[in-house]
């Protein structure tokens, strides 16, 4: 997995590219990145499938904030991003959420 941040000079926004590599996609047909930035709605964070089997999406996120997020594979399996800036308890048992700091 990877997270790339590109801060814009023209406005207080960061273009964040989330990527799930083929090996971590575990044969998923669809992957969504869900989190605070899209109200944890799967349809709002559908990632694009690439020819190499990985998935990616680029979102414009406001800077000066922290966002909790996770990846949802095929609508049922949760995955954290190992490249997240930090991790916090999700409030659902012993699960954690990934956090990106902008």
C-alpha cells in the first residue's frame, strides 16, 4: 500500500493518492477507501482497478486535519494502510483505524 500527498499552493487542499497493491488486494473485485472524508460511505470511495491488479484513488482533502480511514475489500473485509501516519482505536472491539495527517 502507499499514500502519496501533494499539497497545492493555490488552495488549502492536499491531493492524496491511496493505492492498494495487487498482493494486498487478495483477489478483491472491488475496493473502497472509506473514512471521515466521505462519511464512511463505500460508494463514495470506490477505487479504480488497474491492469496490474492494484487499486487506486486520488482525493482532494482539506489540510490542517486528521482523517481516520480504512480499506473495504468486496464490501466485507477491512484492511488498514501500513503507510498511515498513525493508528487509533476504532471503537469497534480490538480494531484500529488508519489515520492520515494533513
